[in-house]
C-alpha cells in the first residue's frame, strides 16, 4: 500500500469514529442477527476500523433503508466477522467468513436469498467473494474463497460503496454485473484514481435509499 493511501485510511478511520461519537448523526434501525430462515439475509462487510453493528457509514443505514423499501418479505442481517484493520490478511479473513456464512445459511435455509453489502475494505471482501480479486487495491487481498456457482442465483443484489478496486480501473463484471450497484463519490481517493477529497469517503450514508431501491427491484 502506498504510504499516502495508508495515511488516508487512518484519517478516514478517525473521522468515522468521530461520526460515531456524534449523537443522531446517523439514524438507523438496529439490525437483527441472522437466525431463523428469513426471506432475505443482508450480509454486510464494514469498512476499515468502521464502528457500528453493520457499519455506521454504510451497513446500518442501508439495512434500515432496506427494511423500509422491501415490503412483504422478512429480513435478517449478518455482520461479516473480520478485523477490518490494516493487516495484510484482513480482507482475506472477511472473504473467507462471508463465503462460509452464505454456504452455511444456504444449507440451513434453502429458500433464503442474499443481499451483499460492502463499504471500503468491506467492498474488497465482497469483490473477492464474488470472484473479482481485490489484490493490489488499498487494503485488498487475493481471493481465498468464492460463493459456489450453485449458490450464485441466491444472491439477489450486491451493493458496493467506496470500492477500492475502482481506483485500479476494475469493476464487477460477469455473473453479478447486472445485480451490482457500485457507488464512488467524486474525489474519493479510495475508489477514484487521483481523488483528493478524503472526506468524500464518508458521504455514502446519503446513498442508502438509492441502494435499497436498487436491491428492492431485484428481490
């Protein structure tokens, strides 16, 4: 990782913690943990050092928006269990956990479908899990696991925010392309090559409704 990008990640982490400390800055409905066989399981990978149940900047507000936009179906959520740190193996750990979770849920709940949500490093986690390598991206990693082909139809939507692979000129292609929406704020240095507005990386809460509407149209 280039030193200036690592410094940007650290500054973003501090800024996210500051947001978390401000009461009422992000109003969300507390997500439920995955348990029974809901119609939809929202699997969210938070950004680097991001606080919150699913992530205060993206995961929590997106889940709240999904609860409002998707009617007539039950939702549960799962926070991908990984360090979300600057460790070189962090994204790989998230990649493995996300795939394990989807496989386990699919075995236990054959009719359940999934909405995958990834923000910043969490987008790397989702990218890897659907077969798009984040190796070489900021806090990225090589692919260590992918959702099996037999389970691909169960993924209803993929919602990505501040996706680091975009700074490499990459994007989600192939099987999941039509089910993916990938937000990159203007000037966000994590997803835009040459971007210089670090705070742009913290603006994705305002895209939660748009992302939820996209997912609602695919379930």
